[in-house]
C-alpha cells in the first residue's frame, strides 16, 4: 500500500509564509492539498500556488495580539475552520550580547517566543472547538540546543520555544497536538547575508555530514508530516532537521 499525505479540506496558517523557509512550508502544504493563509508585515510579490490554488495573504505583525486574532478570525471566516498553525516567523540579526540594548533583546524574544505563544493560544481556541482538533508546529532552531554566540537572545528564545511545545502538548491534549522542528542551516534567498558568496556557502555546507544545507521545502515536508494522520501519535516532540548536525570542532583541532 502506498503511503500518501492528503490534506485536502484542511486549512493552515503559516506565519512569515511568503518568503524564505516559510515560503517552502507554504508550498508543501499547498502541494498536499491544504488551503493556506500566510501572514506577515509585507505581502510578497508572488504568492505560492499549487493545483490552481494560491495562498491567501493577511497582513499582520505577529507581535501584535490584535493582529494575530484578526488572522485567525480571517481564516475561519474564509474557510470555516483552522486545522494547522505553523509558527515560522522569527529571526535575529547578529549582535554582541554585552553591547545590545535591553530593548533589542526584548524585541528578539517577543518575535521568537512570545508571538508564537500568543498565536498558538488563539489557534487553540478554534481547534479545541472542532471534532478533529488541530496541529501546531513551532519552527525552532538548533540554536536553541547549542551555544548561539552573536544571537544569544534568539537562541534562548528558540530553547524556550521547544520547551513551550512540550508544555502545550500536555495542556492541550488530546484535541490539539503541538510539536517543534529544530532546524539547522537552510539555504534561502538571504543565505548570502549569513554565509557569504557561493564559495562561502560551499564551505559552510562542508561542515554538515550530509554535505549541503537544507531547502525550505524540506522543512515544509517535515511540517506536513507532523500535521498529517501519519503523525497522529506524535505530540510534544522536537524533531531535529539538521543534516546530521555540525562536525565537532575538536576533530579539526586534533588533526592539525
């Protein structure tokens, strides 16, 4: 028997789903047959589409609780239900923790931890009222599992996001499942800002056991799985998506 994931009739919200990793997630939910709402501060020039269906954009700053509520209400008004929330929006610029301002740290934590919590709260209300419940995925990071120099507040927030998924999974079971994806390095249209030119990207990819960076669509594949019937007994989990991780520095040091 072939195993297929068919999400026709399901409705998903992907925060920050118009570009980068979020765009790949949106694309894969569309490919699986779901209707998808994406939100962000700026509408992308071209929205992802599949099978004649395009993602629907609702403008929102995910740090604004009223805006979050408007997105959830907009999804229900348009499609009549909400089955999936992928809390993808996040990120942080490089900043030395000793020199960054308190306000800077607060904004990073607000975007990467508090916004997903607030969005999950609103989505949970809708999902708990549905016979089939729903599924929430937190896009975390390996930065929450290892040191994150230069993005300390971001790493701390992502660690909190993994813990949050575990706690909400217990509180909101059995109707709503909550999981996290701890993503490693992903190649997007902004990768050059972090890793430099193609030569720099190649050197970075060489530190990964699988020899390359992930694609946004591969992150999307994991999210689709976690929100599908194939993962019906998976909740409170943190799935590592990092190509095997990063080779320990002592290996290079020992060989010099």
